[in-house]
C-alpha cells in the first residue's frame, strides 16, 4: 500500500513557496534524550520552519514518520531556539518546557525507543535493527523520492534513490574507532560510504572535516559544502548580577572557576585535563574549582574515577546535565572554558563560551582553532604540562581579545545555507 504524503506533514503548503524544496529530515536524533546531533537537528528544523525556507518538512524516524502535531508548536520552537549542542534539560523546574516538548515528541513511540536503546547496547540487535529499518525505509520512503530531498543529520542514510543530503559532523568513527561502540562504527561508516557512492550532497561543520573527507575518500570537493554551526542566540556576555542566582546555587564566584561542557568520554581528553588540574592545584598555581557539565559517555570509567577524586578533595564539581538558562549563566561567568579535545568536528561549547564573552582553552590544529583563532588559548592536547600552563596563565591574566566572527553567526544563516544545498541536490537530479 502506498503511504499518503500528507500523513506526517509538519509544515503546511504555502502558495508562495512553490519554488522551495520539499524535505524529509532523519528525525531519530530527536527521540529520547538529546545528544549533540539531536540539538543540531532541532535547531535546524526550527530555523527551516521559522524562516520559511522549505515548502514541506517531514521527519523520518527509522521505521515510520514522526507525526506528532506538537513537534513544531510555538512552545517547542522556543525550546529548540535555545537548545545547546552538548547539554539537555535536567529534571528541574526551569526545564519544564523542554521536558514537556520532549514528551510530546516521543508520545506513542515508547516501544520504538525501547528497541533503539537495546540496539545501541547489543551488536547483534543493532545489525538486526539496521536491516529491518532499511527495508521499511526503502518501502515507505519510495513515494517521496520524486519530489523530496532526504537529509540525514546523523550519518545514517537509508535507501533513497531520490536527491539526498547527509551531514558528516566529524570522522571520529574512522579516526578514533576505539572511542565508539563497534556497531555504531559500522553503521556510521556505512552511511558515509553510501552517501559518497550514491553521489549525495555532503554538509560538513568545518573545513577541518572537509579536508579529512577529501583525503580519506580521495574525493573532489564539488559535492561537499561547509556549513558552520552557530551559537545559541541566547549566548551573550552577562554581568555578575545577572549570574548571581546560578553562582549562589553552586557556590561559585564570577570569573573564578574553570568550566568544561561536553560528554565525559575519552575523546574529550579529560584524563589529561584532570591530571593537569590536579598537579596545578597541588603546586598551588591556582585555586579555582573545576566545574564539569555533561553526561556519562562510553568507556569513561577512568575519567569518572579521576573526577570523583577531585570532587572528594573539594576541588571539582560534577553537575551532570543542566537546563540551558543555567548553562548560559555558567558560560558567561566562567574564567575559562577548558576544551582541549582530541578531536571535534566543530566544538560548539567553545564557540558558545566565546559568544558569552568568556575565554577558551582549546586544541591546536582543531576545528575550534579554525573558528576561534587567536581569541583562544591554543595548546597541544597531548601535553599535560601545556594544559596546566594554560590553566595557570588564564587564572592570573586578563586579556581583551576581539571576538571571532563565528560568535555572530545565526541559525538562520545555517538553515539558509543548508536549504541552498537542498536546491543543489535537486539540481543534480538526472532529467
């Protein structure tokens, strides 16, 4: 039976938008607790809708369309506009809007989420789920291939003979496979290779990733477009008075603490950060506490052990997940965002901290260095001594660097440039 196109419409037809593309976006990252790609997807969907950059927009959830009418309500869009790429709302009063929106989005799909969660844990289940979802997608998406662009925001590209776009945020599954579950390495690598073999348009977040793709797959760059991300529109410098409530809540002083934001996992290089911080405290180079915000990642037992020891000494605070408003206060109030990752495709926390007026310590030769340049303190992420020196110098000096251009970038620009790639994909279709 052919699926009716109107079943899962998220945006009504607009008579003035006949030249705009019809788009299906892979919506699986929006289900359950949001990760970085989930926040990217929500920001993009919100901006495409808000600025009327597409004619029709649908979300595909692996085996069916996500057809909850509340996905793009004004309340949900408000939440999306403030979503952060590395954090999700905690179960606190200030996050009620986020929680309610998430419940509406996932309503009626509890059993599907349970299947996805099991597939994430089991290699056999992941392979089974991938095979089943591909067959279902091939059947259910077929009626849309003539007049819809399919956009995968998370490496996973289903069988789709129509025009397609994939966002490759980074190549960590290829460069650092040891940092990922085996099933995820296979799935993500297969998605990238399918996109290349089927001549899909590829979006990357940075020129660093663009160059890696060109080198890894011996590509020409005609099908690759760099579309940098943007900071949350609410990230801005804040006075001590504006941050006072949050600072009191965590017993912090304005400009007197180090901050890390991101998943606690090996790729974030936290073992070296914790060691550099521990040695610096023992040498009495600084007395700022280290605040860590982010969920527990895969293979992070040693990082959590080191963090727990710092917390036991009263030197660090692990805040897990925070609502966006609290996080924005911390971005603006910190003396230094510490983000010397081993690998990132963009590094949004670094950009959002800079947009909040705070200094940033990050990695030489990285995507963060590409966008922040001289504004950031750049260190060799493998050198504990260099990280320690960066922590010390930031705690005793105050610099007034001009903000990098990226902090003024908006999600409207991101969505507009993404919509241009949709048009490019449509233009590449054989007649």
